[in-house]
């Protein structure tokens, strides 16, 4: 290695020595783990016992690796100053940490468990054990390496719920929609339980799911679902607008209006273009015009842009706009992904659930809340 400091040496020092919170973002192999080790060693030189420092990782492998790095660094601190082994900054921090621990008669190399470097799961289990009543644990907790059997058991119990209550009614209607495909539905519920942190608070609120959703809750959920659906529709429309580009979109709009005027009652779905003369907007609020435009430009199977237009599309043989429309179709056909995004826009739903759709979504939400409650019971058992 050369003697020059890296360009980000100031940022690295800040990440190690700053007393405030620090967020480190860097690509793989850039030394983030070394920085974390150095910061841990710097703290180790200040505390009255190692247990006061908590380092959390996602996996046991990462926790073991991190603990070993700290132990190895403390071992390097015993080597001569001119030893070529190890990072100089790490060595200096390790020496300070080693001297401080010795003054406290603490040897973490002999007792590595005193270094609280652990997974988030194991820390949560420890925390719950310290507060058995508040956590609802009641006793010693065991970590599940594979939660899938618990998810499937909870899904099975939820679908077997036959009580005469809102949960039971929702299960019955959901199974009826699914044509009694019990096993497939149970698998889908089990998969959803694995990501319950993303949806359970929306459906059941911050408290544990113990009761069916009441009318105000369902109204809030419906409003949220409608908003999400509108966002998804808008995203698909913006993808199409991005592929077409503003110039081509501006050229196509007068063409479809002219075609709508010539076709009249033959193509009633195009009438919306005569009712709304304003420019097309890349938003769910303009879904009707987007769907008709997309359906007008792609083949029935949705795989290709139309190769030609004729009287059926609003361009009879003597139409003055026919050559221009053919040029626009050729330009559109040359855009990568144009047929795909237009076909997806053509099949987009309305940006809000109608009453029939909402009933099905509502029942599915009730079943998911029930499954989450059953999972709580399975995990307690």
C-alpha cells in the first residue's frame, strides 16, 4: 500500500470517532465492516463494561464474523508496533481498547460472549424475556429458524374458522370466490403472513388483531386501497407515456379525435375523446382515454402495433389523414416496448374498486387479520 490517505479519509474518521449517529453508505468491498470494527473498538475504550455496547446484524454469520474481527484486532494490539500485519488505525484503536479493558480486569478474548454483537432476532428475544408481561411472552422464547410451518398452520386454522361471526362469514365467502381451492388459498395466506409487517398495521391498527374489522376501519382500508390502486394505474400510464414520448403523444391525439368523429356510433368507446378536448394526461384520472387509445393502436392479441388502419379504424381510403397516421404507426412500431406497455394500459382496471370488487377485497382482508391472530396463538404455543 502507498502512504497516501484515501480521498474519503475525513469521512472515515468522522464515521469512527463522531459521538452522534452516523449513516455509512458505500459499495461492497469499500471497508464498511472495517469502519464498524473501528467504531466498536473506539467505544470499547470508553465504557465501564463491554456489555454496554450493542451491535446488531441480520444474520448469525455476520454477527460471528464481526465478533471475530474485534477479537482479532485486540490480538493484533499485542504485536510490535512495526508489525506489518493489520490496519494502522485499527491497531491504534485496539491498543486503546485493550489497555482500557485491562485496567478494568476484563479479558474479552477469554470471554467473547461479553461482546454484545448479535442478530436483531436474538436481541428482540432477550428484550422480550426481560419484560415478560409487557411483551406478552410470559416465559422463555425460542427463535424459529424456519417460520414457514407456523405460517401454514395459522393459515390452516384461519380457513377452518367456522364460527358464526364476521370472520367466519368472510372465510366462507373467500373460499366460495376461490372455488374451494383450499390448499392454494392456504399457501397464499401463509406467504402473506411472512410480510405481515407491511400490511397488518393498515388492516388491524397498531394493536394485535383480535376482532373483525368494524365499519370505520373498513372505510379507512378501502380509501387506502383505492389510493394504492390509483397509484399503480398511474405508474403503468406513466410507463407508457415515457415510451411514447411527448411529441408522438401530441401527434396521436388529434388523429384519434378525427377517427372518433368519423366513426361515431360504430366505436362508442372513442366518444370520450370528443367529450374531452384537453390534452391527454399521464394520470389515473385520464384512464378512460388511455385505455381507448391503447386499444386503438395495438392488435387484438396485444403483441404488436397495428400495421395499417382502414375504414374500421376511422381512416377510409380517401382520408387526407391516412398517410400521416400510417407514418405515426410506423414510428410507434419502432419504439422498443411500445406494444407491451400499450397492451398493459389497455387492460388496466378503473383506479378505484367498485362495490363488488371491494366486497371480495374486504373479505380477503378479514381473513388475513384472522390468520395473523391465529399466528399469534401458534407462536405462543
